[in-house]
């Protein structure tokens, strides 16, 4: 009785038999490296490659993050809406049908109408509210982006120094951060606006940035405490790299996800807080239009509902889109995320 040859047809002598179950889990695409195989996210992609024998190109972490972000539907829709809103604000001088200070007394206090190009109506002085809302978006966005930049710069610097060096440096910086966190933000902002002056968008942005850097500082500190013990950091120290080089070139790039997501959320928060300050009379002051002081102008005028509705809806839409965009960036920049279901 002859022994059956376990090899499949086409197999050469000396080759190991292929286990079909193992083959489904351990791809062996011709020319593909293990790093390239690891970049595949869907089982269907693996099946297509087995069937067709395609070549696979390895993707970097940034390419994978970009792909995950483009597949996040809410984030992409929010990004498109924000591009339209902020684009209208940037080109307000071209898009706006009127000057934001122009007064049309014969058509004052009228509701939204396409007649005379008053799409959002007019206020008591006959000023076109569509124009003022667009210019208000420009003012609020200028404040919000400056707040995000300054608070991100300050929070990242404090968190990186605290987390990397530890010891008394960490204790000193974190106790100061805790002190800022214990203060009521709105009360501090109102007091600072009264003492340091108000009305200038740049002054308001600096005041907001000095309050809203603390959350990012604690987040960056936590990441640095974890990463400073990694092998590649120890190897860089052994090779004689300076502390500055290790922080900037080796650890900081691994905190970009946390920093970017926090910066987007700070933009939305800054728009809300700036609007609150303007509504209370401590933010950007007339005649400069801002979304907050536009709402304050319509306060108590129930018969002129458009004075509050359109600036308020604009704020809500901007903040919602920024939050959805932040969610998409968080999912895309998180290396543990493999699939996007939104």
C-alpha cells in the first residue's frame, strides 16, 4: 500500500503544505512586505489581493490617518460647511450686498426679504443683517483662531516641559496649572476684560488664550510622561541627543493628534465664549460687528426675531461643525482606530 503524497498539485518537493485556514489569516502576497500587509484595513481587501495577486504598497501612518479622515462622513460634511462659512467671511467685502455700516432708513426693521437684497432683514437703523452676520463671522473667527494658536502654543510648551523633565519642574508647573483650573473662567474673563480693556478682537483673544491653555497642558504632560520612557527616547539619549532635540524631534510628533484635536475644539469654545462676552458687553464692541453683539442688539425685540435667530443659528452651526470635525480628526489620528463607522 503506497503512502499518499500530501503535497498539492503544482507544489515542488521540499515545500511545506499550505494550510487553507492559516492561509486565510496569514497573507502571502507576492512582493508584499509584512509592513504593507499590516496597512490593510478590510478583510475584503485581503480577499481581492489573494484572488488577483496584486502588489501592495506600504502606507505611512499619515497616509492611513488621511484615509480614515476622508472616510468619516460627518467630518467631511462639516469641513465643507466650514469652508463655505469661513470663505464667505474672508471674501465678505465681495459677497456682502451692502456695507456693514450703510443705513437704509426707509427699509429699517423689516424681516428677511429678497427685495433690496436684505436676505436676513434689517435692524432699527436699516443696516443689512446678512452683511453684518458675514462680517461678524469674520470677527469671531479671527478671535477664535488666534485663541486656538496662542492657547495651543502655551499649553504644549508647559505640558512638554513638565512631562519631560518631571521632578520639581513638573510640580511647579502643574500646581500653577491647577491654580488656573480652580478659577471660574467666566468671572476671570469678565474681570480681565474690565481691567485690561475691551473692544479690540486681539485683546479679547489674548484674554481668552490665557485661560484656555490648561486642558491641553495636562493632556500633553500625560503623553510626555508615557513616551519619555520609550526605547527610542533612551536610544536618542544614549546617542547624545540634547533634551531640546528629543522633545521636538522624537516625542512631540507623537502628540500631534492630541494637539490638533484640542485646537479644533478650542476654536468652537472660543467662538461661544467670545459671543457670551460680547453679549454681556465685555467683548468686541460696536461698531465692529461680532456674532455676540449682534445677538445682544436683538435682545428683547420679540417682533424682530431675525435679529437673534440668524446670528444664533450661525454660532450653533459653526460650533457643531467644528465638534464633528474634531471627532473626525480624533478618529483619524488615533493609531488604534481601524474602521470608521460614522
